[in-house]
């Protein structure tokens, strides 16, 4: 009867679970790493629409990069109350830091949804009711992941509904996967530039989910 | 030479794989748990647009909660034929209970991952051609609006509305901590509409609900 010694047994175990360990290690980073929120009419967390004619961050999602560095992302909103010839420009952008939990949001940012985080981390979904919106400290230069150009409201049209979802990485030019760096923090933000008037958010949704 | 017996080998394997087993058990519930459909012009499953001036469910996705209770979700449609000043209100909402029954108006148009346990075997994507739309006959807690458009007013020359939404949903839109749908329950994600009148036609409709790990 073959009687393997302990070294042989260890070797056999290592062979059987080697691939699993690698896979689980990668998956472990991305596993349940997400931040999101869905806010509707009447919810306290709805952002206030800016009317200053400047680009302002009204909401965002903040997570650490724990695994692949590639994220499924979405941003949605509906605003009402515009009048003809009012304009809105929409940007969906990302910023990153060189450290976990390295980004700071101004006090205007109110947490409205969960985020996967270690102790003391600030990950989650945020909106703002401040005229100046959310100011980000410690983040890189914003990378525009999606931009609407200038949307002009037509006669009789008072509502703009925006829906966007995609897979994002740290570069929107590269033809190969360019992940956000593991160990960094990533912010996905919605910034608006409204020409003026009194526009009201009816709903707002944002999500950022790290893919395996 | 140390020669471990079978018990010792089993113990070594258990030590090396314990964490992995726990992780796999968590993933297993969510694995491939999804319902979805994509319908375009000419597809029999396209819903009929209501014009009764009341809120009507035109389509939805029904699945069982098997794992995390957190879902990636989407809903999209295009309607044509509106005239100026027509109004449209769109809500994407969820209901949950130990089991959910849909009225006969709900026609299955897309797949869903079913549980082997009755009565949780009606998972899938559904649409309706009935004037009253789909009703949920065993609904549980009050529906949660996951997304709402408010009242959309068609402007001069505008006859088409395209709606696209995707998000991550849980059993609350207020909590700042993850609040999963309860494992073992069913969840119905649906699109409801309130059209002021006229004759609108769906050009396309799609919905998806995928349980995250």
C-alpha cells in the first residue's frame, strides 16, 4: 500500500487547490465590493439641482479597488421644471487616489447608500444639497467616462431623463484592459451644468460594482 | 518519516479549504440566478401601452432570492406615437414576499432561474397586453419605487420616449447599509406606467434582474 509522507500530502493538496486559490484570491478582492443608491420623489437624499451655470458634482459613489479594478457602473436621473432653451450638460467621471480610503469629500456630501468598506472607510453613495455641490480632495484629474454635450430643452419639454450604464476602467482610450490600481480608491461622479432656472430632481440612481 | 493516516490527511485538507468552502457556499446561491428578456419591433411579447390614465404594470422580472439578496437590475423601453402635451409617468419598483403570484395577464417572455422547491417555480420575465396590465395577487410589503421619472410631458414635435435605466437594488431605498431581500423569498421587479391617453406603441422593451454574489 502506498503511504505518502506528509510532504507528499501537502504537495497533493497544493496541486488540487492551486487554481482555486488563485481564482478565489482574485474573486475575494472583488467579492461584494460595491456602492449604490436609488432615490425617488419624496426621498430626503435627492440632490438639489445647481443653477449657477457651473459644473457641479451632485452625486457620487466611492469604493476601494480590491480586485480586478474593472467596474460595472450606472448613473440615472430625471429632472423636471426646465423651460424652453434651458440647457443641461451631464458628465459621468472618475477620479482615483493612490491609497485606500484616500479621498475626502466636502461636508456637503451626505451618505445616501451603502458601500463595501473596512473599518473607518467612507465608501458609499453620496448626494449633495449644496449650491457648490460636492468638492473632492485627494483625487486625480477627472476622467470623463461619458458626456452628454449640451442638451437644449425644446418647446413644451420640461423633463430630462438620463440613463447610462457601462463597464469602466481607469482609461477611456486604451484598447486593452487598464484597471484602476488595486489598493487605490475610485470615485464615480455625476456632474451637471445647468443654465439656470429652477429644476428639480425627481429621482437619482448610481451604482459602482467591481467585476471579478 | 512522518506518515499521516487518513484522518490526518482529511484534517489537513479541511484546514486548507475551509475558507474556500465558505466562500463558494455564499456564491452558490447567487450563481446564475437571473431573469431577463429583450423584445424588439415585431416580437410577440411586446407589451401593449396602457392609455387609461392610471398606473399599470406592463412588464417585470420575477426571481427567487437564493444568495446575497442584492440585485443588478435594468429596464428599458421605447414608445412612439405620442402627441404634444401627452404625459407619461414611469416607475421601476419592486415587491417581495415568500411567494408572488402574477395575474393571468402576465405572459412569460423570458427565462428565469427556478428553485426546485414549489411554489418558487415561476421565475422569468413577463409582459402584458391587458388593459389593466399585470397585477400581483399575493404581494407582500408595500412596493418600493426604485426609480421614478415624475411626469414627463411630450413637447412640440416629440413623439418618441426612450427610457433606459440600470442600477443595483436592495430591499430599501433609504438605508445606508446593505439591506438585502430575504433569502428564500421572491422578488418582482417591474415597470409601471401612467399614460395620459392617446395611442402609444411599444417599439421595444427589455428587463433584467441578476443576483449579485
